[in-house]
C-alpha cells in the first residue's frame, strides 16, 4: 500500500505535514501557531498495488490548541 497526503485547508499549509509513503505515518515538519491557523484539514489517500489498483481515503482534522496563554 502506498500513502499520500493532501492539505485541504488551509491551501497554503503544504509544508507543515509530511507522510511516509510506505507506512502512512504523518510527521510534523515545523511549528504550529494557534494565532496563524487553528485547524488543518488533511486527506490521507491509500492505494494498493493490485490490478486494477484500489484506493481509499480518510479525512484528518488537526486542531491547534492555544496552550501558552
């Protein structure tokens, strides 16, 4: 199975998250700031290597909490 990640919201949030295409693990690549973005909507796609390939997806919501105030 091969995994991919799409940032649905915000549209300019492309460099924040990364996924391992083999394991599907999602990694944070930078800091999240509550004042900038409070919620990220991601879509994880999984595709197998069959003939024909089958795929599925799920949505992931990441809510950023303001813990420093």
